[in-house]
């Protein structure tokens, strides 16, 4: 798919306040400021349901004049890849960026040089993150969903 053909500003959109009118469809969605800046990109199997209680809603509504645009996807299996490519290409400021693998490896090396309990604990988290990223790249939100319920405190 040619990502340059996707112009979020020309996609169907609604003001954020009208999120209840979003369609039930698999989609890539874009939160766009009043000045046309892409603030956030996400993916969902059901656009309407996703925005019932989106974790970025309050932050976006507080910015004011934000609209939601969407690209409906007939094949939901491409959502994850398409989302990752669009985030990489458009670099929206509200998508959480994970450190590069080089940064994580550097951190692991330094953590393993120390006997500090805090650094050892951080090393375990970094190992878990690296292991999760081996399968596929994903956002911080996706990692949190994957870890939620899989780690006991």
C-alpha cells in the first residue's frame, strides 16, 4: 500500500465531541488538531466501540477543536502493520515512542553491570519488552495491553 496516497485530512471525519456517531468498522483512526496537525494514530476492530472510553479522550478534548478521521479497512489483519507504518511516517506527537533497540540493549548492558535492586528490576522489564518486540513492533499502548494480566505484582 502506498502510504503517500493516504491523506488523513481528506478522510471522513467528525468533531471529537460527536464520537458517538462514529461507524462500527475496523479502521485506522487519526486525531487531528484544528490546524491540521496529526496528533495521534490508532487502530481498532470497531471504531465506535473504541472511542466509548479511549485513553486519550480527555487529553484530546482539552486541546479543543480536535476531529477524528478514519480509514476503514476491509481486511482487519492489516491494521497493526498499517498503523505502525503510518505512525512511523507521520510521527504524531501523542503516540508513545519506545526507545530504539540500541537504547534498550545499552540500558540492559549497564543494568547487568550493577547489583542495585532497582536496576536489576528494570533489567527484567527491559528483557520483557525486548522479548515482546521480537515478534512484531508495537506501540507502548499495545505492550501495556499485552502485559496487562500476564504479570503478577
